[in-house]
């Protein structure tokens, strides 16, 4: 028995003997008092510190321990029951120097934590199992030598009937932590088990029951128990220290419950859900003004709803002041910088977010988006592939990856990933899929189909100027009928998009691209410059609109001598001078051109 690696091995071949955490702890205590009777109360105090449990829990643990020793006579001989007193290890125990470890192909180096199943009978309590899983992911990620799949990756399987072995294969992990949540009155019961993906063998399982008010203590105990169970399986050469305990998520449980309810709604981002989530996050921040994740949730909800830069900036700044390492909050700063035309600053914020948590596919796909915005499509595809491999069941990650493939003119790949996203439940009328399928249809010469995707697009925000959208649709319809030049009769109208909105000028700039694709470069540049002039102060063009500049269909537009001034107006030249030109472009003497 190795108490440091927390593993019992057979003498003949050194293979580990499978047993639960508490069974091993019981054996360790019996070995420490070899030959002596260890009283039941003493064993129970060690195995369940600060917890009152029934004696049959100890009986079950001893039974599990005896099972690990093989035959009935052998296991009874080794662990003797002393009636009404306790148990005794009836064999000699010798302390020896540590022996060299044999290689073990079964050692555990990677795992995924799935959202805990809600067995309360109330769908509104889903957030409790989600929150427990999220905190376990954070705690276990601190353990050296163990790769833990990010929340983005595992939560994408929530509510879907997918075989556990398939999930493990998708995420490239060796084990899955699964469990359930039950509530009775003010009590919460958490049951969890760690299973090997290859054979479904349960490495460890346990149940905990606490008052709901003790939720933070329960999370700490559970993560500690799991780490101890894993230590004997880790592929490390030396003893594995316990991870530093995660900071308490919030100062009070009510704030945390409100945050979890908001987080659960954002995982299903309909307009109504996001609006309600914003209310929950605001309530969480009101209960605990130091709760960084609540402020980030507010910023994320404002983005999805298409609110102003100021609306997003206030909670995003607060989140970072409270937790400067919060990766997704750093990603929000990257988006805000882009929306203000501060491309270099946005790029640096994006780098920081990847350094903070590069294993989160949301962080990766947002970085891929930024690279696509500035025309670094090759790098964007690489980042997108990393994000997709990390979360192949996340509909939004797959949809954005399809969008990047479309921007690069890779129609087959764009259609493939767009179809996967819809299969995962992503609405075909919601950005970015209309542009993915429209681009694929256009390149195939199917103009009617392309237009049908564009005009059924669900708006990014409810505040879009109907005049801008109507102009866009009229131009695209003219283009569909092969009458692109006739669309030049449309005169630019005043842009009325609400001041500072993150989608400012989106439709107007899209109209510029429609003119260019139709072959009217003069009208396209006139429209683009008019759009940029009318943008609110301290607000750049929506970065989402800029991706259209780098598509294969806009090649003639990029070769035009007027493209240099347009890029300068957008604020991209400083970025290109430091980080290199867009794909296919060249920088010479401070000028960008396309051969």
C-alpha cells in the first residue's frame, strides 16, 4: 500500500486494486493500528469528518474493502469484526522505503464533468446541478497532471441522449464524472460517480447531503474527495499535492443561486431567456457587489441583446476589476475594443483571454472571430478548428466555425459545419447561419436560395432600423434578378441605428458589400464611406460586418485603389503594421495592396 499515491497494489504484478476513496482511507487507518481494534466511532470520524452519518455507511465501506481482498475466507481473515466495538487488521504491517512505480496504462490523465442530472422534479432547479458541475470543473482544473474538459465542451451535451463513450471520444478524455441532485425541503443531496469511458467501470462514487445554505462547503468537500480518489490514477512521477481550494464563488448563497439561474438561461439564448437572465445577474450583483461572474453575465447578456457599448462596458469593467484573470470578461474587452476601432488593443485582450483559459472553446472561437474580422482567415481557421475539437457538440461554436469557413470561401466545409450546427439545435434563421448558407448558395449559382436565407435572417437586435434592412433586401433582390446596376438608384439615407449600439452600421455596411458583389464598385465605396461618416462618436463599424470584406466575392473591391483609405478610416492600418497584413495582402511603405 502506497499512502502517498493512495493506491494498493498486488504483490505479484504491481497492478492497482480498485476501491473507493473511503475504503482506502479505512484500510490506511487499520494499517496504522495493525493488530489493534479501531473503534467504529473513531473510523467514522476520520472517514466522515464534520458529518453525521449512520453506522451502516461504515458497514458498507468495510464490505467494499473486504471485496478488494478476493476470496471470502481471505477477506474475513484479514479484516476482523470485533462485535460492538470496531474492526482490526489481522496481519503484520511493515513500513518500507518507497518502491519504484510500474507503468500503468490505466492511469487517469483526463476527464470531463457533465452537468449533474436534476432529480428534483422541478425543471427550474436545473441550475443547481449546472452550478455544482461548473465549480467542480474549476476546482479540478487546478490539479497538476489532470486535463479537465472546459464547461463549454461538456455542457453542450446537456439534455441530449448521447452515449457516455461517445462523449468521452468526442472530448478525448478517459473518464466522465456524472451525478445527480435531489432536494427535500432545505436539504440538498448530491450523488456522483467517476466512470472509465472505455469499459464503464466505476472508479469512485459517493453521496453527500447538506442544507442548501451549506452549498459552498459541499462543493469544497466534493472536489476534495474527487481529487483524493484520482491521485492514485494520475500519471505523475511524484506525490500529487491537493489543489488550492477555489475561492468561494459569491459571498452569499442567494447571490450564487441567482447567478446560476441566469447562467442556465444564457445556455438557451432566446430573446426572452436572455432578458430574464439579465435580471437574474443584476439581482446577484445587488446581493453581492464583489461577485465578478455576475457582472460578466450582465455584460454577456447586453451583447446578445445588441445593447450599447456603454451598457456592456460598465459591467465588463467591474468584472475585470474584481477578477483580472476572468478569461471571458477579457474576451468582452476584446470585442468592445474592436467595436471602437481599437484593433490592436482588441487583439491584445484576446491574447490575454487565451492565456487565462485557452482550454475554453468559447474563448478560442471568439479569438477566431477577431482574426476573421481583420482578414487573418488562415489563423482564424486554425483557431476555429481548435475550438471545434474542444467542443464538437456546442452549437454556437460549430456555427461560428462554419461562418469562418464561409468567409474563407470553403463552401463544402461551411455547409458541413452549418448542417452540424442545425443538427445540434442551432436555428437556421439566426446569425451566422443565414450568411453561411447564402454564401454557399451564391457560389453554386443559386441566387434565389441565397436571397431566401438572407431575407429570413432573424435580426441581431430588435432596434435595427427597418429602412436599412429594407434597403439591404431591395438591393439583394435586384442582384438576384441579375440587375445589380439598377440597384444604384437607391440613395443612401440617414443611418438611424441607436447611438453606440454594437451592431451600428451592420445592415448599411452589408449593403455596401451587396453593391460590390453586384459589380457597382463606385456605389459600394460611396455607400461604405457614407456609412462610416454617420457612425456615432467613439464607435467603429460592427466588426461582424467587416468579415464580408475578406470573402472571395469581394476580391475586386479589395484591389481598388480606394481600399487603402477605407482601411485607414476603419482603423486597421496600425494593426497591420504590427501584426501583419490580411491574407493575400501586402504592406509596402505604409500602404496595403492586393496583387
